[in-house]
């Protein structure tokens, strides 16, 4: 029963990259993203404290 082996085709573990050569016109640096997140958090804290 357990002796039968079924060979499945290799699929790369499900890691398929469709957009290898995709470049956007808008590029945001990671530092800018972190700054924007911190700014939103500060605004939320101020709104909560003053509101």
C-alpha cells in the first residue's frame, strides 16, 4: 500500500514571481514610508488627546 510513489511535477514551492521586470513611475524610499507612518501615528495621538 505505502510502496506506491507518485511523482508530482516540481513547481518551485509555490513561489512564482510574475512581475520580475515591473517598474513603477512612482518610487517611494523606505525612509519616506516610515516617516509617513510615524506622522500618521502622531496625528492620531493628537486627535485622540485633543478630541
